[in-house]
């Protein structure tokens, strides 16, 4: 069994940093729609097209990242790079997926450029609409694989019902936990073969990462009064360490950490938030904008870099610390039963997100619904690449805006 596990692990890390960089750069340039949509893009790219891992292993990884604080989609991408090409793969996955949107938002901060006019607004609406199709494709594909029977379909439904009454990060964590308990009750798991999601993380490195994660929460507040740079690191690190669910959930923490102390004006904060909706990649790159427009120094390029790294660091540290233990846990038969239930709950969570905020924020009339449905058919029936569908959606959104203004 050990030899077999080693063989699987070797196969997982047999890729190159170059291929990881190119794959994630494409996603960093085309992944519109927020963290839930990103998980759909990742699944299409790495499960369906490249077959770097199975649907089951991908769902396990998503469930883990949903449990942890930090940006779930970026953590998933970091882990995929780690599994494929080791530490360098993890680093280039983060850089390639994050840098495009960070540079765009930094440029926006420096130039105050805005997209205006009916065509620009329509194109942005098209980008929101294509996220509906991307998430719907992910929900459909994962439901077929992870909810093949009525019991697991009922677990997914239960997750939707729970989130209907308890929305937000606590509801998501609770849904996964209850799904795991339901999976235990079903008891259908068998011992997992191979190390499907464990990257090459030695236990000593994992313990060091956990120690650094905790130290940051203790040391940075103590040092924040020593300099403005340390105060910036403390504010953004704390936001990244305490947010569950990632994405839009981090915005109140960032507002409290930058607007409340007077570092960023409310108008500048809202302008940056609007711009962040128009770029691909993780919403956490909003930190690059905020760091650049900080009133007190450091700001500009240095402020953007400090804010960006401080916000992402805690999520990656805790992921590194947990990964080795997570795979040992999931190889147990009872753990597999729990994971089957948790994976079914993840499908329910994605289904809930498909409705809100993805559908409700993008589809406001029948024309928008027709465009969303067209994108879904292009992805599912015509097997069009997601980046092609993104371009079509943006152009179609601009055309719809032009028709509406005439």
C-alpha cells in the first residue's frame, strides 16, 4: 500500500512549474464572477480538461478550503499547484492567478480610470451573466458525480435549506459539518486508495506553517504601533485570518481596517470595490487597490504589495499546516463516509450560490436570462472553452446595452 501511495504521489507532482503557471495565468486573465465561479473554472480546467485530479478529490479539496479561513478559491488553486509541481508550483499558481487582477486594480488606483458609457456597462453586465453559466455547469457536473443517489441528493437539499435560514460563512461551515454527520450515519465509505490531495508537505513544515499563522495573530498587533507599515500588515493579516468563505465576506473586515482609521476614504473604498467586480481573478486582490490608495505611507506600489501579501498569507499558512493531516484523515473508511456527506453538502452550497449572489445579481430580465442560458449551452453542449464564452458574453452584454439605449 505504501508503494502504491508513493506512486500516486509521484504522479501528482509529475508536472512542471511552467505548465502550472500557464494554466493559472489563463485562468487569472479569464476567471470572472467571484470565488464560486472560480471553482467552476478550476473544475473545468483541472478535472474535466487536464484531468490532474478526480471530481471526488477536487470536491474533497474544496470542502477543506471551505472549512478554513481565507480565500477558498485561491487556496484551492495554491493546493492544486502544490500537488502538481511542489512548492514552486504552488508559488507560480498563486502569482499567475493573482497578478493580472492585482495589476489592473493597482493601475486603477494610480490613474482613477473608470469604465463608463452604455457599452462599457453592458460588457460588465455580460461578464456577470457568464458567471451564472459557469456556476451552473459546476453544480450540474458535481451533482452527477457526488449526489448519485437519493440519500446524498437529500444531503445537498438539506444544505440549501440550512443556508436559506442561516446564510453566510457560518451556514456554509454548518452545512458541511452536518453533511459529514449524515454521511457517517449512512456509513457507505470504503478506505480511500492513494493520497489524492496531499501535496508534498512534510509534517515539520506543516507545524511551522501553523506556528507562523498563530504568531502573526499575536505579534503583528503588538508591533502595529511601531510603524505604519506594520500597522498595515496587521490590519490586512487579521482580515485574511478571520474571514471564512472568502470573496465578498472579507469586505466588512477590510472596510473596518482601512476606512474606520481614516486610511482610505469611503468614496475611494466604494470606487475600488466597483472596479474589483470588473476584473478577473480573486476578489482578495482588492487589497492591492486599497494598499495603493492608503492616505499615510506606505502606499503606491509598496503599500499594494504589503496589503496583498498580508491578506493572502494567513490562508495559505493554515492550508499548508492542515494538508498533511487532512489526507491521513480522509483515508479512513469512516472518514470517507463523512466526506461523501460533506461533498454532497458542497454541491448544495454551490447550488445556493448559483441562486444568490450569482443569479440574483446578474439576471434581471428575460434578455439577461437568455444570454445566461446561451452561455450554459455553449459550455455544456458545444464544449466551448470558458474564455471564449467570457468574450462572447461581454460582447453580447454590450450589444444588449446598445439595443436598450436606442
